C-alpha cells in the first residue's frame, strides 16, 4: 500500500476514465434491467444509471458482467 502516491493515483484515475470512454463504443443502447449476451457465456446486465460527475458526460451506467467458466470476452 505504501507504493501508491499521487502520481500513480492520477494515472489509475485517467486510465479508468479512458476505459469509460472507449468501453461503450461497440455496445448498443439498453435500458436499466436489460441483459444482453456479448458472447457465448458472457452476459452484461445494466444495474442502474445516474448523472455523471465527469465533465463532458451526461450520465453513467453501472453494469454487471458475468462470465461462465470457460468463456471469454469477444475481441474488439
């Protein structure tokens, strides 16, 4: 835990924000409670959505991704 400083926290936050921007590029719009199957054994369920605290974004979504044993996510 002592290895984490302000610089590494900033880099991790920037990486998380970048992941939010690029993660939804190939996924179709769905409403809260909808469950979609990305690949065989990989399901995504939208648990909720609300206003974003990130500048430039109106809303954020909380998603639950479930992998069955032996399954993998599709290549993008």
